[in-house]
C-alpha cells in the first residue's frame, strides 16, 4: 500500500540523505523544500515529502533520524 510522507528536520545532511534514499527506493512525487523565517530569511527547517510503499526502507529509516511530523516538534 502506498502512503504519503510529510516530515521536517533541521539537519540538512539528514534531509538530503533521506531524500536520496527515497528516490533510490522508488518513491514518487518526492520533494525537499527549505523553510526560512519570513523576516530574517534565516534557515529554519527542511520539509521532505514523498509517496512510497509502506514497507519502503525510505520510510522506516525516518524513525532513526532527526525527523518530526510537525515542524513545531523540532528541537
């Protein structure tokens, strides 16, 4: 079954690695977006989104990294 993933991280290296793993694992509609503070234009987080089979390594690997479902849950 395909599921949609929408997670956030402040770790750029982890975000890039997860994005690459998603692509390599056959995910579709993969997107990696940066979020900045509106006033200061300072980097705040990355938003990773993709669709993949629920057994995909790209999904299970997110549990081992600095990812959160809600941007307000980032440390």
